[in-house]
């Protein structure tokens, strides 16, 4: 059965894509959750109009995210941590600590938005990414210092 996706589905595609799925999957999962609709001629015409609107909205959101990324690039957060006599951290700097420090600078994000390459387990300066948009990742500087 061919369906038109109404929203992004991780295993199938993005909203507006026409995909072929098994009948039961479409009838029992996608259509009841309004994640897809049947691919009729009328629905295909309507989805083209919706796709144009979505593309314009997507571009506008991307430009806003790029503006936020520029502001975020100027941000520098400092976290002070306890260290032992060899200047090793007792643990890692948690994502919650990073988000708290970022919130003090006026930016509020969720844990899933952070894009850490690896856990912060030592003193130093790190570039931390924040997912602002599917195409835009803003970065800010994180300083980890000892108390």
C-alpha cells in the first residue's frame, strides 16, 4: 500500500514522502496515529501545496536557528569542579551541569539538544554543540576549572 507521510517517521522518511508499506502497518499503525494518509490523486495534489509551505517554513526556521547559532558562538560558560591532588575530576561534568551553566547565560535547552562528542572528564576548554535545527548546530565554549 502506498501512503503519504504526514510527519517524519524515522524508519520511513520525511513528511510529504510517498512510501510503500505493508497494508497492516499502514492501517493499524500509521493512519490511526495520523502519521500517514492514503496516497490518492487528491491527497497527492494537496500534499504538493503543503510541501511548498513546509519548505518555506523550514527555511525560515533554519535562518532563525543560524542567528541563534551566531549568538551562541559568543557565549562562554564556566563550570568549577572538585579535583583530586593529581588534578583529575572525581567524575564527569554532567549534561545537567552544562545546561545549568548555559541557562545562566540566558539560553535554555533540553538534554537531548546537547551534542557532546565525548564526556567532559578533565579540566580544560571544550566546544559544546547544541542542536538548534536539523541542519544547524550551534557551538559555545565551555571552560572546566578547579575550585
